C-alpha cells in the first residue's frame, strides 16, 4: 500500500517531508530528544544540521507589509514584492554601517569608499524608486541619506533595528535562497577588517 507522508514547515521556511516515524531532534526542558514527525507539536524547537544544503528555493515575500497612509508632501516609494540580492546587500550595508534618524524619517549608511556609496544610491533607486543623496561633512565619514517614512516603516517591519544594539539579521534574508544570503553578507562585510597578530618570541 501507499506509505503515509507527513510534512513539517519550520519557522525558517524549510520543509521536512517523511513518514510519520521519521525523527527530528527537538529541544525540550529535559534536553534534546528525538521525536517522530507524528509526535511534533506546533512551537517545538527543531535542530537543523549545519552544513546541509537547506537553502530556501524561493525568496521571502512582503505581502504582509502595509505602510501607513501618506500625508502632506511625503514622496511615494515603491516597496519590493520580494527579497532580492540587491535589497539583501542594502540591508547588510545598513546592518554594518547604517542607522535611522527617526525625527526626519531618514536612513543613513556611511562608508568611505566612493564606489560603495554609489552602489548604495543605485540600490535605493532600483529597489524603492527613492532618490538618495551622498552627504559629505568635514571631519566625518561620507554617508548616503534617504528620507522616507514608508522606508523606515518597512525596515521596522523587517525588524532590522535602528541603532547598533538593536541590529538583527532580518528573518526575510534567512528565508531566502543562498545567493541572497551571500549578498547580505557582502553588505555586512563593509564594516569588517583584518588584524594581524604578531607572535612574541622569548629570548
């Protein structure tokens, strides 16, 4: 006869398909325990093996985002329908070197490399239809500034955080295919640096 099949969808978006007897490692108050798919309950914490090819095949969608109504001279922007590589790079750059100035609904991403600044400007334009500007002040690192209440609401919706202590990797990035995750890491690496440790020799 036909063997029964059970499907489980994890919060990350990954899907596990198997027979009801197929077991997964679950975190419990008594420690890790193996449970069959038939025994899993909604809310169980399921372990995933690092190094496995568990990438999503579809980018995260933004159908559940509803911006507040525009008012006054507020400029219209276009919110992406789904996660893209360039949007992921932009979010990574924001996580590395960005912050939100809430009184003016402005998003600022700083960087000292001209080509990076130009890419960030282009990303705001291609992903949101927003015109950003590069601000250069004496004694300060140049930055790209885009002002939009809707964009700030969108970043809050993704739970990106506004200041360093609040920064998070958006769940929408982790629920997307591997190239999108790598694009986010490329943006995140803008704030990375390498140090060289010199070994001391005893005499």
